[in-house]
C-alpha cells in the first residue's frame, strides 16, 4: 500500500525544486532500477507489482497494485517497478581524458541521449552549465537507460571551467572547420551548444579550435543536426582518430 504522504512526495519529485529539497529522484522500469541498484546510487525505496529478489531491507520494498503504481508514475503507461534513489553530491571533474561540456541544453531527451553516448564512447565526465536541464529530471533519467550510473555529471560555471582547463577546447559551430579533415587528440574538451542558440559568444572566445559537421546533401534544406545526433558524430570521429 502507498500512503498519501508517499504519493505526495513521489509526485513532487517531478519538479526540480523538490528533488533538490529532498535530494531524491525517481527511476522506472526493471532494467533501469536494477542498474542503479548495482551502482553507487543509494536506494531509498522500491515500489513493485511483484515480489523481487533484491538484497534490501524489507521496509525498502513496497508491493503495490497497478492503480497505486499509476498514481506515482511519471509514465503514461507505468512500468512494473519504480525506485526512489538518493541524489549524491556532485563530484569534481578531473582535467584529463575526452570530455563533453554542454552549454544550456534544455531538452531532457537530448541530455539523456548524450549521457548514453558518453557511456558508449567511454567518456566518463560530462560537464554541464548551470542552466542545462537537470540530469535527475524523470525524462532524462529514463532516456539514459541506466547510463546515468556510469557517467560523472557535474554542473558548474563552464566559462570558468574551460578557462582553467589545460585540455584543448573544440567548439562545435556551424561555420567551423570540417571535422573529417582534422587531426584530433585523444584528450580534449568538446563543447556542445544550446538547441536553438548554439554556444554563447563568451564561451566561443575560449576556443582553441572550431569544428563542424559538413552538410553533404546537395539540395538539403536541413538547418542543422539535433544536438544529440551531432554529439554522436563528434564523439565517433574523436574516438576513430
């Protein structure tokens, strides 16, 4: 059974201010919940339609009905497991390796996909501007498909971070140099900009290099690639080189 107070708390976590207040976030689906349980994230409580073989205290698992799960789910069609996890303290990034810096990404789906891409391409650090969408937003969490557990995500003043970093900084701009003609290092920072406005001018001034994905369509009317799609191309090319 789910109490009214529990319903009130869980549904409130759809909003960032309550996630920050309680330092909790929601994850739904067996695969996602199991991956988070096996990671550094600490579980607060699990709500499930069936008995689960989990190494948790009895008071951490609540067997619920379909109607109860629907009341606390963020999904149109609720999954059979919902977990409440603690938000850990952000870890400072280390100034080495291949990194992604995000400048004002707003769409939860884009951020979730970029987190998955970082996981796939072995990028362990993702640095976000303070106005980038919250990585614990329910839609972001679902879109990561568990990769949230394997990528260190930090929110900071990216202008200051880039200024102090010793790594080469590659700004992704529409009029940048052709990415396929560049000699790329193993360690670098790739900066991806806002979906509508790109990278802020104050950030662009910190560039060591400006790169772009050329448009090969002779009659293409496409203005640009989706930021998550573009991130995939840039990461693939950096890893390939």
